[in-house]
C-alpha cells in the first residue's frame, strides 16, 4: 500500500507535535511515562529559581520544579515540584533552597526526616533557605566594610588633627629641629674622626698603659696572695697579748703608782721640777753674766772682788 504525500506529511506533523510536547514537558520537569508525586513548599524569596530546576536528595536528581507562583496576599512564593513515586519521604522533611553553581541558578534539596507521616500527593514540606555564596560573601564583607569605614573616619580625624597641629610655625620649628639634628650628627662624625686620629697617634702609649695596668694587676694579685698567706690568727693573738701588756703597764700609771704615775697624777713633783728648772736657768744666766764669780783665774794671784749684795 502506497501512502500518499499528504498522509506522510500529516504523520510527520503529528510526530513533530508529539516530540514538541514531550520535550516541553521534560523541560518543565514532567514526564508522560513516569509516575510522579506532586508536592509544594512556600518560600519567602526564590530569586534565581526557575521552572524545571532540579530536585535532589543527597545529591541525586529525583524530580523537577513544575510551577512557581506568588501567594495572593504576597506573603510568600509557592513552589510546586514533583518527585518520583517510589521516593518515600516524611512530611517533616525540609525542602532546602540552595545555589546549585557559582554562576547562579538555584535548586531544591530534600533533607529527609526520620519522624512523621509519609508525604503524599499535594502535601506541603517545611521550607528552608541556604545562604548562597554571594550572600555569604556579603555577610563576610559587611563587617570588613564597617571596619574600613571606621578606619577611614579615624584616618580623616587623624589627618585633620595633624593639619591643625602642623601649622606654619610648627613646620618651621620642625625644619629647624631637623637642621640642628643634622648639625649635631656632623659634629659627632667630626669628633669620631678626631678620636680615630687620636687613637692612631697614641696607640703606643695606650699599649704601654694597658701593659702597666696588667702589671699592676699582677702585683695586686701577688700582694693579695701574700696577704692571704699571712697567719692572721697568730698575728691577732700576738696583738691581743701586746694590748694586755700595755694595759698592765698603763693601769698602775693611771692609778698613780710608781714614779711615772706620781709624775702624771701628783702635780707637786711637777712644781718641784719646774722650780728647779727655773733656779737652774737663773744660775746659768748669772754664770753667763758674771763668770768671774765662779771661776778664779789670775796670773798674779789677785783675788776677785766680791760682788756687792
């Protein structure tokens, strides 16, 4: 049987229409041949979620998003999705909205719960939103941005304070200070140069001085060794004996015993000695003045005339 051209065209059109419907439903996450279970969840914000986005459990693709619509009171967004009929999950399982890639796009991950009744056709699952990479970066950048702003504000205040302090007079004072500091450094350098020259010129003397100091140190060490070798115990005992003997001699003198003690304690002996000394001095003076009274010497035997009283 030969088909006409019109019949062939009609069959081709029907096959194309069927392929279009199947592809469209596949893109929407639906299938003509697989049994699906429809569930829904309500989010506050679904930015980045599109029709046909995948639904996963533990990373495995188990369904597609079939419908996204806002609630009549604008309190949220309802997201309908379908999962395989053989997937048995609890009504308490959370529908986690997360970013599926770095370049954008979101998907839903079912976090199975162990408690509660099994979810059936048309049930609602609890909603949960996982912060995306962009939101996390914004959360990390926000405190840093605040710190940078505070730092810039502090820097502005610091520069304003410095500008107020660094007036014309202060700038001149600072310049003079730096100039004086430069002069001082030049003087220090000159002094250092002179010290180097002085050390070079007196190196021999310094060497001799250091040698003398070393020799003096050696002598001091010898003296210290000699002092250390002295028997200080015996010396101290001998000094104690000498002091005791001196005390024995000095005690009678202090008490007025003996000639020395009488001389020290009794002033009569002192007076007698003083009178005798004066008489002796008078005799010597008279002897010097009239020696002929005491010495008679004459060639003719003439007698000296007695002195008048």
